[in-house]
């Protein structure tokens, strides 16, 4: 995968090694990664971060997992500066402004079936200029809202 200069709404990337063979069979990936959201935040002039919502789908098994990754320049190099992993059935990102974003995810109670979490969580992240990083400033978990 790569980071382009222009965000896209959804992009599919599939990691399959070129020409690798194991026991006479071509090596194939068990996972398909989809970029569901690609947001850019500019918390200060001259500072930019890319926030990606990745969905990892297990092609030969069960499970779909959501991941949030944030990249930015640090010491002249592109670096991963933020990551959350392992949210069953994906996440949702929202950019509230250039200095604030949220991550929504499913929260499963002990008796919930795998298909249907009865609660949801929302974590809010805010830019702290003194530390030059985003930090979680709020975390709310509660019953899923009716549609």
C-alpha cells in the first residue's frame, strides 16, 4: 500500500507476493485489505497527518477487522504516529475539525452474538500542540442507538 497526495473514498489493495512458491503451490494472501476512509488533518500550519480506516477481511476464514492508522512526517521521514487495531466488523472515522477526530467501533457484551454488538463506543482524539501529537480526550461506551 502507499500514501498518495489525494485522498480517495475507497481503494482495494491485495498483498500477494510475486512469484513465490511453497511446496509447488503459488503463495496467496489470506487477507484482503480495503482502505475505507482516507482523511487528512492539518492541526497546525505546515503540519499534516493522514488518517486511514483499513478493513482486513480474512478470505479463507472468518472475521473482518477494522484498523485506524495515522501517518505523518517526523524528523524528515514518513512515520506511523497512531494505530488502533482489532475492532471486529470495522470502525468509522469522523473528522470534526483539523484538530479533532473520532473513532466509532462495536462493543460486544458477553451474551451478544458475533454478528450483532449491542453497544458502541466512540473515542475522541484531540491535537496537543505542546507535545505535537493527538491524544485520546474522551471515550464513551453505551447502548447502540436505534436507526
